[in-house]
C-alpha cells in the first residue's frame, strides 16, 4: 500500500465483537454516568481546584495589536534584540527595517509581526508594574503569559535559561490523549497476557477516564492552534495474537468515541498483515498478524513553545529569557497578616543586572522546579513535585515508517513509541523517578532498554551504532497520597493549581497536550483570588491560532502546502528545505528567507550541514526575531539539530558560531566560551552513553 494511503477497514465476526462489548459495558455505563468530580479527587493540603471559563471568543482573522505592542514592533524594526548591529552579509540595516513586511503567495506585500527587542523588554521590566509576572518559560509558563495577555492583563515572563530549555523541549513530541491511561481505566494491570487476563483484570477507574477525556479535548485545541506545524499522526499497534485484534479494535473505537465531535483526527481502523508490512517493512514478518491504527497528533515542541511566546508578545507580554529569579519581592513576611508577594528580583545572565520586576500577581509555572519557588514564598510549604525522567533515543529515519508511528506496551506496563520526527526516528520513553536536576541525561541502561524493546518488533534489529543522539527530560509529576513510594506510574499526570502563603499561585503537573487548559485554570485562579485583576476578560484561547498561522488568510489563504510549493519555486529551494521552513515557521518562513537576501539582491541558502535542511539564515533569524542569545539556544531549541544528531551538531558548530559572532559582535573570548558551552551540552545531554549487551 502506498505511504499515506487510506487502509481498508476490517470487519469482525459479530459474536466476537459482542463478547468484547459485553466485557466493557459496565465500564461504559460508569463513564456515561460519572460520579461528581469532587468525589474522585483527594486534594493535598493547599490545593485548589478551578472551574474553567467557557468563553468561545476567538481572535479575529487578523490579530489586533495593543498600542503598546505596536510601539514595540516599531522599535523592533530599528533595534536588534541583542542591541548589536546586523552583519551586512545578511542584508543592510535598511533592508532589516522592512523585515516585518513580506511578499505573500499572491505577490502582494503584507506586514508581519516583529517582536520587541530584548532591550525594550528589560526597560519595561525596570519601569512598569505588571498585572501578572510568570516564572518559567516552558510550555505552561508561555501558555499562562499568552492566556493572561489575551485577557487584557499586562504580563511579564522570565526564565532562568532559555525558553523551553527544560522539559518542554524534551517531550515525545506527541499531542495525545493517553493510550496508557485509557488502558488503565479498564484494566488493573497492563498488558494482559491472554483473554482470561483481560476478564480477570477488568475494572473501571474514573480518574483515568477523566484524564483521557480532558486530554483528548485539548488535543483538538492544539491541532488547530498551529496548523502549519501540528498534524495528525497515525499510530499502528502491532498485533501478535488473534485475541488482541478485537481488544485493541475496541480500544481504538473508544478513543474515537471519547474524543467525540472534536476528534480532529481520522477514525481508528484495522489493517491486516500485508498492509501493515507495506506501511512498515521493518517489522518482524513472522510475528506480526496485522495492526490496529489509531490517531494522535505531533509537533515540534520547542518551536511550538517559541510560537506561544511570540503570540504572548504580540498581545503585549514582556518575555525575557536568561533571567533568573533570585528573590521574591513582598510586603510583610511569611506568617504575618497582610503578607503578599509583589514581584521578583531578576538577575540578567549576561550583564549581571538585577531588575526588580513588580507585579500584582505572581504565577509559578516552573515545572519540575516549582517547589523551589513555593518554598521561597512559604518556607513551610510541603513538596508536591515528584520528578520522573523520560529518556529518548534518536535513530536514522529509515528505522520508522514514513507515514505513521508505532506504539506498543512493554512487559512492565509502559508504552513505547517509535515515531518519524523531523526526518529521523524517535524512540522512547522511560519512566524513572529521580531527584530534580537541571541536566538530566540518559543512562546506558535506559538506552539499552529502549533498543531491546524496539528489537522485540523490528527486523533487522537496531544496533548501538545506529543511535544518533540520546536525551532525557524531567516530567513534573504531582504527588498522590495513594501512590506507593517510588512508583511514578501511579502518580497523577493531571494538573493542579496550588496556593501558598503570600498569594503565590503555582500550576503544577500536567503535560504538553494540556498546556492551554493548565494556563486557563491558573489565570482563572489568579483572577478569582486577586481583586486587582478583576478587569481581566474571559479566557480567549479556545480558538486561538499562534503567530505564523496566517490567521487572516492573506499570506497563503491558510493553505500551507501552497506556501511550501511557492517558496520552493520562488527561491529555488530543495523540497526538504521548503517543507522544513513551512512546518517550523509557518508564514514566518518568508521572513527567514528574506534574511538570506544580500544587499545586491542575490540570495544565499547555504545549509549548515548536508544531511539536514537547516539554513544559515535560520541562525540570523533566531538571533533577531526569536531571542536566541547563545549557540545552544540556536542548535538545541530554535533549530533541533542537537536533538536529532549529536555528530552533525559538532560538524555544524563552526558555521553557527561564525554567523552568531557576526550578528552579536562577539569577541574571540566569547566565541570560545560559546564553543565550549555547546561541546559540554552535547556531551552531558545528547551524547550516546556506552551501552551494555543488546
């Protein structure tokens, strides 16, 4: 079957379907008549649950900037984000003044958003009192800033390192409802070894079903929020035993049913052995009987976070990376009447300047590090974050199907994915409890485990030399009083809004798919608790599309395939480069290409390395338009080369450093420091550890 072709749907004998239908009927009845929410929760001391606003308001076709945002955009057309002049080889300063205007598919010039400079952001933080200060620039923090700014609140956001430098750049890249949670909603133990196991372990856990329901709802929101980047992804579940067909078929149909009318992806279906092997010839032919195909979504996580940051900035938020919170400002002291958090002292990483950022409300969205700020506000606060490390391994693209991913249950009840991503193959993940650290890394045992699990379904098997990169991130799980010590599988993946003394609101737990809902709940809680925020509008993110989505339809009419074909023809780009630019930048790809135009009118489109579609112009764009200040910012998060291929990153390093030195006017000492920083990052975070026996 041709890649991407729609497989025929299979039918099962009616008695077999009835047998399995009866086995899940009691649980379905429980789902249709769920107990009250309060009856399913056992909140820890200090937690507060929130009721989401159900505003259906959406941005107009073309977003309207606030006067403040307009002023920042005008200033940004004159001032570099770093305050440094541009290098002439990427266009004169006069050319840069029109970088906010690009030629659309229709041949007309259209204005594009240009974010405020770093200097402008810092000046605002020195002089303004904000409605909300957000600590943390990952997915959740960016979402909080976006949500609050769209409600008309003045917002500042700071992050100790770079945007998405922690967990938010180290996910499995999926936008999903949680196949494992759905299985645990109906089975005490997974995976079952026989039909008898299925019947013996049958039960119903409404808390798991609630997580799946909420996550699938948010999946639909995310898939429509960045149509140039987010996309449905088919996931095949390989079937080895005949009785797994009806079981997984019902699982897939329940997944569809729970998603309801906002499914946003194709329906699940069955494909037989011939079709399965046509889609993915690398599976073990002797063991595979066929597959059940269901659908979730996929994204480029760090770039998605960057677009959320830019959308917040477009609505007036002041976002500053490489700015560490060293102290919370307050009126009074903990335990005293009237004690109130009023902002934070923030230290800028490169100048050492300490800025007193004043705010009426502080929201803590620091992910695995949330407890640090909770205890900074209230020393008596108990820790609620239990970090869990998830490791991933990258392989060449030939080791996954081109048009779909693969997912299966491991022997210990976890879910393992083998996914096509950015032209390579991503495999993971693990789930190991550990202490909070800023530099999590894969162990040899984890990489060994992932390769062995992949080899349980692949032929030919993967070898250690196939590994291109290996990396790990920390999931900010929330402590559950009922979970056994050390059991991260029993910890809740849902999110909670926490309040400690001084009025610090913390948003904890959750996952990438639910970032929007987490942000909505956090801002709702802040507005409800703080009278100074009563002027806030209802939540406006339900139908939001981020910067780059052609919201007005004036660049390409929302047809990004048309934009890809247009820029490929107009600029003479290779197909993989055009696809990469559009899927990672949306309409902003036109701004990237404009930077490659020299003052004499000619264009230069050199790749950073032959094997990947990244361009030198993207380095310049990251510095000028995306707040990149270090070579690691560029190579790990603006472009994802460090995550894709550790060796290729080393090969591209000289070109990246050369371009950034010209853009930011680094001296030889700073350039050498940046080189060492990238080498250390690759060695500590991306390098393949020595493996044990496979």
